[in-house]
């Protein structure tokens, strides 16, 4: 098989003895390591008069799969928007600009570049919301 040729996956239903759950999440928290990225899903809970997130499910992906996920997720969003119009994100949940503290800058020389990256992505995100 040639290395640049993808083999199409065949999806099969799970056998009845396998555990399969569908859950709803409106919050995702990320934890990264050298080996993988953990996505921790949760749901906003305001029942007790305060805003909390009840985390319920974690999925850990190796970095290769996380990068593939970003490709497929972007494609899904952009194709949805072609058909249905822009997905509007409420202004109060758009991430704020991020700025490392002096202490953080001293502890990690790459951190300033990481913050610049996230601020650039945020600017692109905000600009896209205008269009």
C-alpha cells in the first residue's frame, strides 16, 4: 500500500454486549501531555444558584488523532455553515485575549508565543463572527 493512499474505514454496528453511550456536553476542558490530548466534557449547571460545570466524560486522543479531528471538525462546521448559515457564538462566551504573567514568561520561554498563537486564532474567530 502506498503511504499517501488512505484506506476507507468500514464502520460496523457495535455488538449488543458492547457499551455505547451518547451524552450531551456544552463545555470542553483540555489537558495535554507529550503523548496525547485529553478532552474532558461537561455540562453547565446553574441549579444551585451558581454557575458550575459538571464534568462527566473524558476522551484521550493521541496527537495524530487530535490533528485529524481538527481537520474533520473544521470540515463539518464549514459544510454546515454553507447549508445553514453562520453558527453564531454569543459574545459573552467568546474567549478573552490572553496575556501571560511575568512569572509565567520566566517559567516557560515558549509561553509568550503560545499566547500570541491563541490571540491570533481568537482574532480570526472574532472576525469570522462578523461575516
